C-alpha cells in the first residue's frame, strides 16, 4: 500500500482525508507543490510508525530523529503544541553541538583554542 499522512480525521466519520506520499521518496519539499489528498475509508487506513533511518534503537534518540525529519519535511501544522515545544528545544540544543563540531573540524586539537577538551566533552556527552 501507499504511505501518507492524515490531513483530516473525524472519529464520527467513516472516511478520512490522507495526503499520499510519492511511491518512492519523501513528501514534496516546495510549498507551491500540492500534495495528492484523497478521501479514504477509515477501515483501509493503518497507523504505522514512520520508517525513519536511525542507526540507534534507543526510543528517545529515535523520537528526536523523527521530530527532526518532521521539521525537515515541514510537518509543523500536524504537530501538537507540546511536540512543537520539544522540537524548538531540540533545535536550540543541537545548534550548540553543531557549533562545537564545526570548531573541532576547523581548528582541531592543534588549533590553540584551549577549549578542545571542553568541546570534545560537549560533543561526546550531549
């Protein structure tokens, strides 16, 4: 079957609207592209965990990976307020780690920064 995201779900209705994803690949990236929305019988829709590539099996890491993919796929309108808050917090924290990794890549241990051990610890433990 095809994959998609529920765009309208009413518990009292026997149908729901589903934004269908392309057969191969991820949802549309450009705002001007309109998704293929179809009305489907609720009995033919099955909830599934997103198939997200993540080399780790830890639930918090998989959840954060899914949230980042949702951010990249621009699915903010389908996130709950608590999920949006978690996403904002995750993006703020990841900025610090990315800056530390970029500093390490640019200067390395011989960069004379004196912050090498602090940056390595930040990347290793966050």
